[in-house]
């Protein structure tokens, strides 16, 4: 990867080392930001056959439309997006003064996400090691 910018090489190496991902994304104009699309498109094999979940935020929808669009991209990159996610509607009012989240269900949702992500991470890592994916 000598022809690539050192930051791009570093990014690809960090993604390759990861066994799972949590994408934290706002919703802009019913979608996710261009910077996230650029990061996803910049590399390929480093993403494949790894699980991901989402934390989305925004107005009334809590960013759910951005997650729905991202699920389409995940499929093309062979990222296994788990069903569980976290959505924070009206994000500017979602946190208390001390930084804690006001909605008690958010903690339960986070635990569900982490439990599922852990299971899928372990399972897919074992699969990648036993039978490397070759698209």
C-alpha cells in the first residue's frame, strides 16, 4: 500500500484489526453523512465478514432512516449487520447535565447490542479463521 497516503493505510490497518463495528451516525436529510459513505467505500476486504451495529441520532426519527440506508451498504460490503441498534430521537434533549442518558431503555438497548455483537464477532472470527472469505 506504499502508493496510498499514510492516513489511508493506517485507517485500513485499524479496520482490518477490528472484529466488530458500531457505527455512530446522525441522520442528515433522511440519510447518513457523506463522510461515513466515503470511509465505507475507501476499503473493502478489511470490512468483510465482520458484524456491525448502529447508534443513530437525530430528530423525531432518531436517525432510523440513516440506519436503513446503511443496511443496504453493509450487505454489499459483506458486513453482517445485527438487528439490534440504538436510536436517540431528539438527541439534544436526550442527555442529562452530567452526560448520562435520560432514557432508561437506552442502557438496556446498549446491552442487547453489545451481547449480540460479541456473539457475532466471535462466531464470524472463528469462521474467517477456519475458512477465509474470498469474494
